[in-house]
């Protein structure tokens, strides 16, 4: 009986010692300021490249020892993609080959700042023991999966396949952390590949700015359509 009680105490201590997620390393949602990020970038000797729109960011993607600060392009609605938020007080920082805590390497990282405070991170293709370390620190999380029909192409020939998604989710009130693994096909040769993303965000803030961005995008698209029609008056 005494041994059973000790095991219960040890199990309970282990259960409640797990931390609630706030982000990965120093990249903590609703805590990291742009001034703190600038300090991190300085220690890594990274120089800033400021861009308006994704085309500028794409053109500068191979500049070594740098990160790109991307502001939304309100003058060209087509120069933004799904991950951009059309808000004047927000910008995305894009970094290639980010190293976190000298332990984990991220192939592509994007950090969304709103009012100079970090509100979302997206890490693509993490390496090291980040998966197991996240589970050790935050617990098993909530697991789910889904799949959908997809198609890949080699030349003019199409090949149907089933794209599969595997999610591990952790919640900390408004802060959500997800580890996403996607079983898909290569764009070039249709061979099976695995892609991984880690995403953390403030759900309250992101939901709000998604609504604002959707309205802004709709207004800009309507403005573009009107300008196109006006330019055709003499046709």
C-alpha cells in the first residue's frame, strides 16, 4: 500500500511538471518584442533587409547572413500570399536556416509581429530532437489526422494520390502550438515525401487580424477591379 502511494505521488509530480506551451526557445508568443528579436539577430550577426511585398522578399531570399522584414503590399494585392496579413501594424520576419538554442535547426522560419509583439511562428522542416523534446516538455498533446484527395503531375500526365495530415496540438488558453506532419508527393517527380511544420500563435489575435485582413483584401480587390474597368472605358 505504501509503495502504491509513493508511485501515485511520483506519477502526479511528473504529470504536473509539464509546462504549458508559449512557443519554441526564445520565440515565445505574446512575449518576444521586436527589440528583443533585433538583439538576437545582432548576436547572430544577421543584417536586416526590409521589403514591401513577397516579390521583394523572393528576390532577396539568397542573401547570406540576413533576415527579411516583409511589410504587406497595399498597392498590389497580387503581391501577397495566404500567410500575409493586410494590417498596417503587422509585418513578417523571414529567416532561412534558423538555429534555436544551439540545438535545433529550422530550414525556413516566419515570425509574425503585430504592434511589435510576436503573435505567430511558423517553422518549416525542423531538425534535431525538437519533436521528442516538445513531447517531453509539453506532454503527448491532442492527436488527430485527416486526409484529402490530391493530384501530382509529371509533364502532362496526372497521378492521383491521398495527401495525409498528422497533427499534435497543445493548448495554453489563447496560445496554440501544433506539430504538423504531411505525407504528400514531390512537385518535380511525384515521389512520396514527408513535410513538417511547427506553428504557434495567439488564437485571439490571429482570429481578429484574419477578419480585418479579409475585409481589407476584399476592398483592395474591388478597388483593383474598378480601376481595370475605368481603364477600359475607351475600348
